[in-house]
């Protein structure tokens, strides 16, 4: 088995449970802002939101829209798709949700145990994230995940987003890591795994969503974070 020294992680939905944390926040605000005036259930609203959110994050990652457009459009998307007027609430919903997100404590199952295991084994741990600068450190702290990482590399700081291989090359340089001694762990096949592969870095695909036929075979694939201990 190959020997690694440097472990690069994605953050959202790999370590910090974005899906669970964001759903909790949005459901609270759904009721606070009386969105049941426009949507027959939170599940209906969230399904529409997630459809737009996934599409717009993809555009953001490709540099087709900026951060302000991403936030403005994704919270308005459910209303636009259903032909509704948001009554001026979407912008306030966005601002309040981003503030609340900083305090959401849920880590992905097995994340803390895996990080403690890797730290104890002497690996150098880093994060490469497309997430927002004002949120990522707060999210790490809220979930008890801070303290494990030597460096957090954010796409917003260098204006390059995953899956562009340039952000992976930057991360290698910034951490003085050799590609042959490095591995990227992430849940998003397109941004994390494809990007790392294109940069010449091995990958561990955390297949949380049970994708059946990815476009290529990653170096490793796991369904649970605890399975990574058998690889590293």
C-alpha cells in the first residue's frame, strides 16, 4: 500500500455535515418567515431550493457567477421556479441563514474519530474548500473540528475554485507537499476527486450519496469515513 504524508480534506459534507446543518437552519427560517404561505411544506421548499443551489454552486465553481449572485439567486430560486413573489424575504433569509450556519455543530459521522486517528499517526492535515471565508473557520469550531489542521486553503482567498487543478497545485506549494505523498479526501466527485486526479494527486472518494457509475475509478472509494483507517 502506498505511503502518504499529506492528507487534504474537503470540508462541507465530508467533515462538516452541510446537508444536516443547512436543513436544520432552513427549516427554522421557513417557519419564522411564514414560507408556508407560498409552499405547502418545508420539504417542497427544500427540494426546490436544493435543485437551484446545486446548479448555482456548479456555476460558481466554474466562475460563471460570483458569490453575491450565488447567494441572491439560490434563495430566490424556489420562488422563481414556482412563479411566486418572495415578498422581500429571500434576501433577509439568506443573511440570517449564513449567520446561523456559523453555529451549527454537526460533524459527519466518524469525522472527529478519523481526524484524531490521522493526527495521532503523524499525518499532516489540510483543508481545500470552495466555501465562504467568513463561514469556514466558524463551522470548524462549532463542530469541534478545529485544531486538527495545519492550513485551510479557501478558493475565495486565491480566486481559484475546485475542480481547477490550479488550486490543488497551490495547496501543494503552500503546504510544501509532494504530489506522490499526498491524497485528497472528498464527497464531491466532480470538484474533489476529478480535480485532484487532474492535479496528479491520489484520491479517496467518500461516496456518501452512493453514486453507482462515476466517470473513472478513484484511487480508493469508501462509504463511511471510518473505512479510511484501513487505507491510511
